[in-house]
C-alpha cells in the first residue's frame, strides 16, 4: 500500500486550514490531514469508513484548560474529511464512563450531545469511547482488507500472531460502543508494547504521540500483512468458462432492463401501496473486471461468494447475501420474490421494524455471463455497492487461495449494525 504522506502537502494543508475554526492548532490540523490520506485508499477505508481522533487542551468558558477529545463525526467520510468534521468532546467525562458499566445507545447519544465542549450539530462517532479510553494523543481506526484476509478465518488469531508477533493485540468481534471501547483499551493495556489492536471482523486501531508516526504505522502494518499473505498462496480458484468483456457487456445489456423492471415490481409488492420504486429510479452498476468474472465463473466461485459478510459494515450496502441467477434458469421475478421472502424472514426473526422496500431487495445480483449487477437508489449508490461487493469477494477469494476457511459473523451482529439506530448515519458516510 502506498504511503501518501508528503511533508510539503502537509504544510500546505496546514496553511490552508489554519485559524478557520475555534480550537484549531497544528496537532488538530495534521490529524485532519492524515485522516484524508487514510481515506484515500478503499482497501484501507472503503468509501471513507473508519474514524480518527486527537486529544488536546482547549480553553474553557472560565478561562481554565479543558481536556478535549476531537473525534470524527458519525456519517462523515474520511476521504472527504475537513477539520470541522471533528467533534470536540469533554474527555474527562468520557473517561469517567469507563467504570460506570454498559451504556445504551440512547444514553450514549444524549450524553455525547450534552458533553460537547464546542457545539456541533454532528453526532460524534459511535466509537468515541474507544478513542477516549485509549490513553494516547492520536488514534486512528481503519478497516484494512489485508487484515480482514488474515483474521476472518478459522485460526485467524493464530495466523495474525504469526504475521505480527507481539506488535498487535487481537480481540474477538465486540459490539461497538462501550463494549468495544473497554475491550480494545484492555487489550492494549494487557499487551504491553503492542502497537495496535485488531478487532476480528472489524478492523485495526493504532495510536501514538505523533500524527506522522500513527499514519506511517498504519501503512507499515498493512504492507506487512500484504507481504505475509503473498507468501501464503497455495492454490488458485478452479478454472471455469471464460467470459470476455464483450460477452459480459452484451449479457448485461440484455439483462439490465429486466432487472430494473423486476426490482421495481417487487418493490411495489413490498410497499403495499403499489407505488414502490419507479423503473427509472432503479440505478444499476456492473462489476465485471477480469478477476471478478474469473471468480464468478469458477466452480469454486459460488461457495466463495455466497457467504455472509465479513464485517457488519457490508450488509448495510450489499445485504447479507447476493442473489445468484443461474444461466439455465434466469427467472428474474421468481428469484427476486424468493430473495425478498427469505430476507423478510430474516428481518422478522431479528425483530426489525420500519424497513423500507428498497432495503429488502437484493443489492447484488450475480449473473455468470455478465458479472455482478449492483443496485442502488442512485448511480453513485450503485457504484458504491459495486465497490463493497468487489472488496468482499476479493477478501474471501484471498482467504480461499491462502488455504483458509472463511468465518462469518452470526446474524445477530450483522443485524445489529444494519438497523442499530445510532448507525443509520453511516449509510451516508462512514
């Protein structure tokens, strides 16, 4: 992975944003600059997911110094980050929550809003407590594909140890909020000398006393993971029918109008009012790169692709599973109806309420002769779904090719992320 840090660009960023906000200084601006660099690579922070923070002293209303945690706001994207995307929180208050026991989302959101040191209409990240509980000046949390390729498999923790030794602590997937804050900070405390924490099925957290060191460490760890995995490749996916770009394009040209019509019709049935999603509002994006066509058409492809997502972020964009349409039975409407029925069963089993029609439709439709057809409410949303699908399939393929057995999260964790109230802001950013 490319290290994008450049001292000249960093100084220019600092000059461009200096004195534009209350409480800004070089530390805050440089963390904002590093945040944009972390958000520049989709295999590190897909579409700007993740979060960063800096701790500093600011002047209080009475002139006294107040300890502040500046943390990324929920729903903001790292790749489009600016210094005003930080929310200034009362660090003493946040640290005081550590010994108070579990905090529910409503209480957490209410307390976060009432303990801002500089008023903001933004809600700070759900992971703010994790940033507060880790006693370092700068903290960066990302979702690196290379780390997920190592840890999201049977025996992943042992493989992570083989790769990083004692440099990284690892914890099992933990619900975001108070639970994750406590688990990650405890892991850091109990593993003296570790340089970061990996959360299985989630991502990486690193920290330090200098912005550049935190950024460099993140990139260095990812490069170590990538090099480690490249030496572990022991097999390739079995070859299947070759599908050219021309064949894919022609197949998509024939299928796209039918998919649009069927998705629109299915949405009208879900909605109940008969309104649903108009055909001209069904946006599609085709994922048909050579590696994706090779995987989809491999005899191994369906098993690799048709597994639940590797982190709870993915089902917000791609749903739990894609819809696979066999060439011999391209019955779009019947297949979509079956998908919607099965998804409704899943939602009912988890107690879902107020789920829109669009959220019950398949977001990724696999047609071997075309590729992966991705659905969204807009062209940009469809392309974003395609990006998430590409990364998901690539991670699972890498686990297969390095001899691993992919492990997914239980449905309760996936649902928690999809429909947890605090997390709805993530649908618009990260």
